[in-house]
C-alpha cells in the first residue's frame, strides 16, 4: 500500500514538473518570437525610412541588432534544454555561447550609455547637436563600442581556457555563462574572480554615465514652461530609466559577487538581460516615438496602396 502511494506521489510530482517545464518553455518561446519579430521589424523600418536616418536611430539600429544577437545566442539552446531530457552541450559549444553572450552584453552596456548621452546633447544642447553628434563621431562611437566589448570579453574567456574541470559537469544555470562555469572548476579561480570585477566596474561606469546624462536631462526638462511638455518628457524618461535600471541592475548583480555564491536568483537576472529587455527595448525606444509612428504609418499606407 505504501509502495503504491509512493508511486502515485512520484507520478504526480513528475506530471507537475513536466507541466511547469512546458509552461516555461511556452513562455520563453513566445518571448523569443516576440523579441525577434519586434526587433527585426523595427530594424527594417529604421533602415527603409529616410526620415529616420539620424545618429540617434543609428545607435538604436545597433542596440536592436545586439538584442537579436543576444537572444538568438541564448534562447534556442535554452528551449532545447527545457524540452529535451538530455540537457547537454559540448564544452566548445558552451564556451562559444558564453563568449558571444558576453560580447553582446558588454557592448550593449556601453551602447546604452552612448544612446543616453546622445539624448542629453539633443535635449540640453539642441543648437549644437549636429556639430557635436556628427556622423563621423557617431560611427567611431558605434565601432568603438563593438571593439571594446570584444576586447573586454577576451579578458574573461582566455583565462577560462586554462581552468581544469574535474568534478561534476552540471551547470546550475539556464545557459553557459562565465560565473557558473568558474564555479565548476577544481583549480584556483582567484584571477577569474578578479577579472569578473572588471566587467562589474565596467557596468558601473556605463551606468554612472547614463545616470549623469539623465540627471542633466531631467534638470533641463524642469526648466520647461509647458506642463504638457514636462509630462510627456518625464513619461518618456521614466520608461527609459526603468529599462536601463533593469538591464544594468541585473548585470551588476550577477558579476559583482563571487561565483561561489551563485544562486537561483541569478537565473532571474539572466532572464531579464536575455529575454525581458529585448522585448521591451523596441517598444520603449521607438514605438512610443512620434517620428517612428509617422514612418510606420507611411510605410503601411505604401504597402496598402
């Protein structure tokens, strides 16, 4: 009787776990499709409409491209692991996933700061905007952000190649990332942990630059005489700040602590970086923008005709 009760409890537990996995899989798949469609469509819109060919939208093109690359690097393999009983990935595949993810992550940290600085110049120094944010400088900033992101990532990946992994090979994470990889090593990881602080200081630096830009933007908005203008500006700034805080906060939280105390809460931070922000960014940065709405309306009218 006890054996039958135990078997029934085990079957019920397995059924519940399977239901939870299927639910998570459906949510992740839906978020992936939404983010992919949103970002791809907005990318096409920004490239096809001449009125949107300005430095600000060029920065956003890179931002949405990074979101597509980031979510495509992580989510397909994560969905495969959720659906498949054999949740495995090769060591080379794991390193490649961690390598590209960190490139896109660190590049986006800097690009968000640059995009906010662009808005600061446009709002606080509108008469000098075309002089300060000229196309030459914008191209240098975009190319530089990709180069710096790649170099920063190489600092982390190369030392990982020299680690030994002689214990259990199960990663306590949704995908391959540097902190859980270091946690599996059976050799001294002090150097790797110090290098992780470099990424965190990098994130803090980009965040402070973004924060200072928003402080100056808010101070300029407060000087406006129009109440309606203030409300509109604060509404836009608030939504931008929320997305930026989510992204920077999750990155700083993940990389600021030693890998030895890596917990399940880090998985939530990873989901924010890889799934939630790519879904929110197109809506926050473009779909609430008057110029983008007009360009979208024009494009839809041309397709209808």
